[in-house]
């Protein structure tokens, strides 16, 4: 059951990250056009967006780590009890964040953000300069 929820949450995060990165790049089409008009190559523009996505991902991961640590501490200190089926009596609901899961999720989200930024910005930067400069943000 926990695997199902992990896949569900991971899928939602995947769609959210790709959407956020894509919308950011599409809204900055004029900026990409300006960089192309002064001589930037599509590969260089893609590298700029990948670095930006990686920096934002690092800050997001750090904030998520702090928030999850505080949340697990608060939940554990509340001593929430429940009666699971098949066990006599009750037991405490405990949140125990694991380092391996944190590293896996962090690397996965970082990879997704970097790949999304690379492919979307590279595709956008390969458009005609005049089309990029003429585009208006949504």
C-alpha cells in the first residue's frame, strides 16, 4: 500500500515539476530570443536553464527537508495513538524519515527538473529568433 502512495505522489510531483519548468521557459521566450539575437547558441541557453532548475531544486529540497523534519518531530511528540487491525491494544503513530528515501527522492526530482529544463529550453531555443522575440508572455 505504501508503494502505491509513493508512486501516486511521485507521479503528481513529476507532472508538477515538468509543468512548472515548461511554463517558466515558455513565458521567457522573448528572453530566449534576445539571448539568441546576441549570439547565444541553443545549447548554451539550455545549459543556463538547466543550472537555474538545479539551483531552484536544491533550495526546494533543503526547504522540504527542514519542513519534513519539523513535521515528523511534531507528529511524534503529539503521541497519536491508534488501534490497527490484528493487534491487541493501541500503538503510537510514528513518522521516521529515512535518509535513503530522502536521497532517492531528491536525486529523482533533481534529474526530472534538469531533464525537463534541458529538453524544453533546447526545443524553444531552436525556434526562429523573430518568433521568439515576437512572443508575448501569457
